[in-house]
C-alpha cells in the first residue's frame, strides 16, 4: 500500500509523439504473459471520470476517444466486446462519474491482476499537466519513452494524402511543431524521474531489431524473458483490441494500427535532415533548426 492507503499499482506507461508507434508498441508489450496491453484510454486529461467524459464530449471529433475505455471494461467485465457488453460498460461508467482517475486505474489493475497494465494513450504527452497527472496517478509506473524520427511524421502524412502536398511546406509545420513539443515535454518530464524508472529508445529500432531490444525491456521490467514470452510479444495482432470494436465503440486505438496491427520492421537508413526536400520547403528556419537539433540529440543523424 502507498502511505495514503491506496494500493500500489504497477504499470508500464508508453510515451511517444507517434500514436501509431505507441499503439503498436503497447500491443506488443501487452502480449507478454505478465503484461496486459490496454487500448487508448486518454484518462490523464482529467481528474475524474465526469471531467473525462465531459471534456471528450464537448469536442466534436473526440467522442471516439472514449471508445478505448468502454472496450476495455467490456472485455474485462464480460470477456467480449459486443454491442451489448459495450452498452453495459457505458452504463457502468455513467454510474461512477464521481470516481477519480486513480480509482478507475485501481479497478483496471485489479481486473487484470497479476498481470501488469500497459498504458499507451497518445494524449499522455500532449501537455505537461497530463504527464504530471500520469505520475501522480501511477507513481510506481515504469515509463518507456519511444522516440521517432521527424521525417517519419512527414512521410506518414504523405501516405495519407490523396493528392500531392502544396508547395511551401506549410502543411507540415503543425505536425513538426507537435513532434517538437511532445518530445521536449517528455524529455523534461523523464529528466526528473528517479534513475531507472524510465528508459528511452528509438521506436524504429524497437520494431526493426526486436530480437535485441525486447529482451532488454523485459529485463528492465523484471519479468519473464524466455523464448515463449518474447515470441508472444511479436504478435500484437493477437491483442483483443487490435481490431475495430462494435458499432457503439468502433475505435479506441490509432486507426492506422487498427487497419494493420502486425509487427512491421521499418528501414533505419534515414537521409540527413539537412538534405530532406520536405524540410527544405519550410520557410520557418527556426522550427527546422529546433527539430534538427532535437533529432540529433535523440540519435538521429
């Protein structure tokens, strides 16, 4: 127990600027026999379930951010994610609006025990307040910071476009600002954590060289590192959340991940940032300089 009397909750929290990467990595870790990978809960945006619900409901495009929690509750309460079980999960939440976010995590932890929760919501690093709330809610958690190359942001956006992007690079500035803001916030946050509570790793290397890095992660967590456990982690598609949910809770994870939840090993040979034609289009030289410098600090040439 904590000095406050609340139970100690052991968890792994993944911090990343890439929703797809955090979704995939969370599902990978969650397949370990001693871990339980949750969908995106987006709980650290609020102090209570009432605030969480009202915050997401007010935003036109964010009600789907609540789908992950109701899918998790349906799965843990009834062992399935059907329209009926999800409807009962919505009702269960409505009856507990006064619950704190810490209390809902206690409920989830008890439901998966003795497995350890893996939380990977992409909003966790969106604001400094959310990071602090994550630590205050789960002070014993292990934090896994997965970095991403800034060009991965650019090329992911290009893949989604149906037409060539307009010249000038203006379409890329906001995503790069978000990349810069989130990684700076994460680095500031983890710099004050006790030694050993956080591990930082290039996300691309985790996926491309899983045989090297998965054993290191499980050793850090102090859990099984046998071949069977490690092999299970290479199959994120076997997570109960690695697909769309029923019509009343369709989402709950990054959409790119839901469309293709298998482990994909990316290329590691990025061209130098100074030579990238996409960055060369951006008129904001201060932004390009800040992005390039932070990428260099995180090991990207």
